[in-house]
C-alpha cells in the first residue's frame, strides 16, 4: 500500500484503498495525515497488526480494514485515542482477545463491526456507554457470557448481530427497549428460556433470527411475536425441541411475513391452517420435523410462495393438484423488496451458484423423505419456473411424467428411492440447465436418455434400476428393445386410438343392428369422448 501519500497530501481527508491487491503490513505513515477522517483499506491482503502509530491519527472518524488477514488484539490504550471514531470495521480478519473496556469512551461510535474474527471473552458493560451505537456486528467469534452485562436500552440500535458465539442465558430485557431495532440475530448460541412480553415493544423489528439455541414454548413465542407487525423474516428453527406446532388460528399477526423457517426442531403435528393467512409469504421451510398428515389444499393460496421445503417429515397422502397451481412457480416471481442490509439466510448451494439474497434464491419445491404415495401429477409441467424439484425417498409410483421436460429452468431433479416404473422420458434431455439428476432405487427400465447434460451424470444417478440400459449404466440396450422402448408411448397411443375405433365401430354396429331388427325406440345416449393424455 502506498505510504507516502500523506507526505504529498497531508491535508487529505478521505483515503479509500478497498478492493485492490495490496499486501504486506499496514504502513505507520498514515498517522502523518493529520486531517484524515476516513481510512478504508478493506478487501485486500494485508497482514500483521494494526500499527501503534495509526492511533495517532486522532481525527479519524472511520477506520475500515475488513476482509484482510490482520492479527493481534484491540489494544485498550490505543483504541481510546480515537475518540472521534464513528465507524470501526475490522470484520473478517484474525483478531484475537476481547473487546476492551475503553470502547465505552468512544462516545461518537455508531457502527462496530468485529465479525468473523477469533475474539473471545465477555462483552464489556462499558459498551452501554456508546449511546449513539446503531450497528453492532460481532458474529462468528468465541464471545461468551450473559448479554445482560450490557445495558442495551441506552443504545440507539438498528441492527444487532450476536450470532455464532457462545452466549448463554436469556435474551436481556434491555434489548426489548431498543424500539428502533430492525434486525436481531441470535442464532447459533446457547440462549434458553422464553421471550419476554416486552418483545412487543420492538415495533420496528423486521428480521429476527434465533436458530440453533434452546428456546422453549413455540406457541407462546408466536403469540408474543405477532405483536411485531413489521416482521418480514422470522427464522426460529432448531429450538422448541419435540414440541407441537401450534394449531391455534388466533396466530394471525404476521401479515407482512415473507420468510418463515421453523426447521429441525423437531415439531410434531400437522401443517397448521394459520399459515394460510400469511399471504405475503415467499419462503417457507418446515423441513426436518416430525409433521404428519397431508399437504393442505390451501397451499396454492400462498400466491407469492416460490420456495417450499417440507422435506424430512412424516407427511403422507397424494401430491395435491393444488400444489401444481402455485403461481410464482408457474410464472416469473416479482422482485423482492427486502432490504439486503437486514436479510441473512442460510446459504443455498448448487454446483454453480451460491445464493444469499432472497431474490437470488432458487425456486424450489422439496417434499423429499416423507411418506407420499400415488403418482407424480402430470400437471407438474405447469411449474415452469422451478429450479429445484426433489420428490425423493417417498412411496411414489407410476411413470415419470414427460411433462417435467417443460420445466426448462430446472437445475436439480431428484426422484430417487421411490417405486417409479416405466421409462425415463427421453425429452428430459432437453433440460439444458440440469446439473443434478438422480432416479436411483426405483423400478425404471429401458434406455437412459443421452445428449447434453445426460452425458455427464454419474452411474450412481441410475443405480438400483436393474432394467435400465445404455452407456451411462454400462449395459448395452438390445436394438429391438431400444426401438421398442423408444417408441412405446407412440405404440400405446396408436393402440389406444385403434381400440377406440374398433370398440366404437362395434358399438355403432350393435346399435344399428338393434335399430334395424327391433325398430324400437331411439336410444338417446351422449357419447363420451376420452382424450388420451400423453404420459
């Protein structure tokens, strides 16, 4: 990094060196910029410690070095010298040690970002003296202890991210006094107990994430949280161990909710009716519970839902036709209005993409690992915007509908571990974006499709289907069998037409004979025409 800039421009007020390939240690010469207010050098390859001389730049209001490889600790005597500091961002480095008590002397501090480091210890109670603090992000460290050490009611918090640490105890009452709080992240800690009724004070709360703790009483939690009428994202999975998912229809205060995850608790009971009232819901994750019963017929009333994961439960029954009429999966979903500063969701991976923002998440339908029976409805072809379709590990039977080839955006198709029969539709080779395909452990037969992506899928994608043949399963297809199987649907269609004409003709002759011989009354039956749908 150029260190002589302060010699040539000593009155410089802002220096932004972000997103370059600077390396090595930080130069102490920056302290010579006596008028410097903003120093940003994030997303580089800097190493070493923060130089002692840097803290002589007492006019600094913003010090931002995120995403480097800085080491060392936050020295208390150095930090207190930057008493004009408004933004301190040292996230995603290798800092160790604790947050010093002297942090409380930074009376102008508004943003503190120390996320993704190796820091530890308890939060200093002096943090409560930073009365202008609006954003605190200390996720993914090894902080511990009870958050009640800090009086958060004195702060003007908008975002508080304490996730992925070792905090214990209950949510401190003082947090509920932060009436301007918009996003609160407590996931992956050791919190327990229940929410206080005072959570109703968080009228501005839009994003709440508490997965992987030991909170209890989900019914009580939802009854209290419904007072937070501005909630758009509610992530509460891996809590409420073994409880029953509430069926109380009085849970109706989540009119603005767009994201709801209640996964891996594991909860028992049926998919509750009150979910049908969440008319703005776009993502619903109820996976990895012990839910029973059918998929409710009202599912298509969630007219904005494009991400549905109910996998790994004990749900049963047929796949409802209503699921095939989910509008966002049929048509392009609209842009999402959630503020990216407050949204944080589990990362969804495909071989070529990583999704973090809601408007970039895949359009997904996952009902795998349940007890569904019956056939896959041919109406599945209506869900043309699907990116991910997973019906694996159920008791589904019948043929794979050729209409799946209408899902031209499909990237993942998993139908393994069912009782599917017949051929793999050759038209699936037209799914040019398909990167994951698995039909293993069924009762399929005939040639495996070839061409495009189907020339790349591993043999394991087809294992457990002894009657499949083709290069991808290393079984040669008999030419007669190949010809027969490749045209079997056409033969069945032709046969159906022939039989229709034969039986129709016989019926007509019989009626004519009766008319000619008996010359009795005219039989005024309306003939039903059966349309043969390609399967």
